[in-house]
C-alpha cells in the first residue's frame, strides 16, 4: 500500500476580502480562529500532480522549440544568428533529457565527430598517397623513355603507367625493407613463343620495348622492316632500315602492306 502524505491546504471562507476585513478583525478580537481545512493525498496522487505539471511544461517547451525551428527555417539570419538560435534550441531540447539520455547523446556526437575526422584524415592520406605514387611512377617512366631516345616520353608513360605500381623492396633474406620502387607488369613472349608477364623496372621495360617491332616507331633510329619480321630478310642477320627499303620499292610496299615497317 502506498505511503500516505499529508498536505495542508488553506481554503478561504466566503466573505473574505475587503468586505470581510472588519468581521475578521472582530472575530480576532473575540478570540475566534478559523481552523485550516486539510486534505490527505496518497503518493500516487502526488506523483500524478507532478507528472501533469511536468507534462504541461514539456508541452510548452516543445511548442516553443517548434516555433524556433520554424523561425530558423523562414528567417533570413546571419551565420552567427543562426548558430545562436540552433544552440538555444539544442539547449532547450537537452533540458528534457535524463542524465542517461544526455550521456548517450554526447557519446553519439563524439562518435560522429570521430568518424568525420577519421574519414577526413583517410581521404587526405589517400590523396597524398595517390599524388606521390603517380608522380614517382611518371618520373621513373619518363626518365627511362628519355634514356632510350623515345620521340615522345609522354607516349611511353601513357602505355606503361596503368601496369606500373610501387612495390616494397625485399632484402637478401626476403624481408620487406620499407623502401618502395616502381615495377612494371610487362606482357612479353618467352623463347618458346608463349605469352608471359614479367615484372620489370621502368628502365628494363622501356629497354625491352625498343626490341619489339610494334614499339619501334616510338624510338629514334629504331624504325626497321623486312619480310622476315624482326630478324630481317635475306638471311644476312642485319635488319634493313626504312632507308634501305626505300631503295627497293617492291620490298618497301610488301613490308608496308604486311605491317612490318614501322616508323614515326
């Protein structure tokens, strides 16, 4: 059974006021007193009264918050004024939260802030990593192209860049050293004529390109031709140049028609 709590209420009698002042004074002179009227409430009655009062206050606060939200949406406010209004709204909302709810809200805010900062740092890191990787690869391929007398180094970069990446170097024991170096996955053909993929340095890859017919037109002094492919013609062992073929119109046309003549 709920404990009972006594609350004293003083209820004025009829006739109180200015008109009854004299009478009240007279009664006081006569020694007469008016006993207070009392009413007894249970704990559930008190809880109900408090709840109703809090509900009215919350309803009023929510109504004010809604009005402030509407004002924020409609008004042409400066950045500072809008921030102050948002802070005021947030403060009013927090007044109706319990300590546990406030703690949960604070934790959620911190988690969102941490996630946002982490995403920003990750994005920035990836951007710098991409710039470093791209510039390192481009520079190494350009250097190799220049060293091998490419007409246009940018063409060599365009051909090899997509298959080039930074790879961590290993020491003599096969352990990572932490040092990164460019490596090209280069599609080639082995001695048996079968396709293979080699992992070459930029210098090795570009050097190999100067030895393959389809790339010869990219390099100075490398345009060759012949009816026998890369081994030349006539069994001389020496590959005829474009100038040599130009002296023999028939061989020149044959080489051109078969795609064996490459020049810039």
